[in-house]
């Protein structure tokens, strides 16, 4: 078994080696979900790629909360202004740049959807597209998850600044208990429906709870013993994938919460023991590259759907041109390339500014 770093070493850690690899898993699942063509294996698992967004939520909640705890410990306070500046410089430039590009293209080409696009624009401008009526024209579908995160992080840092870290953590435990009860139908159908609407926020909260738990010395030391074996990360990854694949029909309620708990357990394994048996894959340079530019991939990939279809039309083999796996590979390569260019020619300028507001 490998040695896990001390609690003090974990507390001071800012970058986690395997998190980019986890981001890569999440975005590849999303790309698969949005790929076209015949499924090459008839297994429920291959229809669950949308759960990659849930993995992003858990990871986001953990990392941002961990960095806030680190800031509070090092400086004695949390600067809300610096937090929001960092968040703005990371998220806004590509988000609003892409939205502007979509609108300009619609004006130039006189798109027949222009009127519908303009009517839905306020939802995107103010990060509330997740509350958009279902019959509205979706010009920027991935924005719904970004809206969830921005709404959450508008409140979460201020909440922990006012109440500390442990009282919100207890509240999260309460929310999870209530969610289980709702999922079991104990509070009636109305409560169940409300719970499903709030699931994305709950998923981020779960990641926040992981961060608070791991930044508590007694919990950290107990989990360090449980996760010391490098096989544990493999176990939880396979357990998550296997559980997802064994579900029939929509994954909701208790099954959905179980998936999120398994994701959290997998995340803990990769954070606590970076020298686990998944490291040779998750730390590969090209895997980490996909993770590093995953935000750009997520924003831009649907615009490359048509390009991918066009490329496939030139493939003479019917088996290849109608293969979902082929579509996925081409769209992954194109999306990664475009996101890499965006990251290095556009986003990097704002990321350099962001460093001026980070805790060292």
C-alpha cells in the first residue's frame, strides 16, 4: 500500500494531479451522449453519458470549497470580491464571447431562428437558462448547467462566510436526508418533483460536503486509512460504472442519489491517494489536456456536430459513417482542437489576470 500525505499537506494543496483526468472522463461522457449514429453495444450504460455533467458538479463543489477553506485558513478571511472576480475571469469571457458569436452569425445569415433567439436571450445573459420554459428555442443548450453553478456560487461563499464551514455542512447532511425521503416518496409526489428540480444543486452540495469532511482532521485520518489501498479508486470507478449500467429506465430518486454518492467516493479516492492504480491513465498528458480544456469543449462542441456529420458523409463505408463510435471520435478530436486553440489564444489572457486574485 502507498503512503497518503499528511493532513497538513492536503490542507495546503491547491492542485490535485488526477482532477484533470476526472474532468476528461466527465466531458468524454457528455460528448458520447451528444454523438449520433448506431450504438455499437446494446447496453444501458451507453445511454447515460449525460451523467458526466453530474460528475462535473461534484468535482466543482469539492474544489471550490476546498480552495475557500484554504483561503480562510491562510488569510483568516474569505474575500468575496476576489472570489467573484476569479469566477468571472474563468467563466464569463468564453461564455459571453460564444453567445455574442452566435448572435452575430444569426444577424449576418439572417437566420429564421433569430427572433426566437432574441426572445430567449435574457435567460442566457443572466444565467437563468435552467429555468427557461421547455418550449423556448435553445440556442445555447449547455448553458443550463453553467447557470446552475453560477446561481449556486452566488450564494455559497457568502453563506460559509456568514456561518462558517461546519454549520452549512450539517445543513447539507440534512438536505441529503430529506432528498432520500423525497426519493422514496415519503413526502408525496409534489415533494418528489421539487426534489428532482433541485438535484443539480444537491449534487454540487455533495462535492462541498466532501471538501469540508476532508478538511476535518479526524475524518481525513479515518478516510486516509480506508482509501490507502491503491485499488480503492478502481473499485469505486468500476462500481459507479457498473451501477449506472445495471439501472433500467430513467435514473432518478434513490438510484440517482446513489450514483452521486459513488461519484463522490471515487473523487475522494483520487484526491486522497493520487498514487492509485488509475494514475497511469488519468495522468496521461493527452487525458489531462482534455480535462484542462474541458470547459471550452463543453461550450463549443455542439457547434461542431454539423461539421462532424459532414466529415462522416465523405466516408464510403456505411458501417463507419453510421457508427456512433466514429462520430464520437471525430467530434472529440475536433472539439479538443478548437477548445485548445480557444484556451491558448483567448481564455489564457483572462486566466493570467485571474492569478492576480488567487490565494498563493
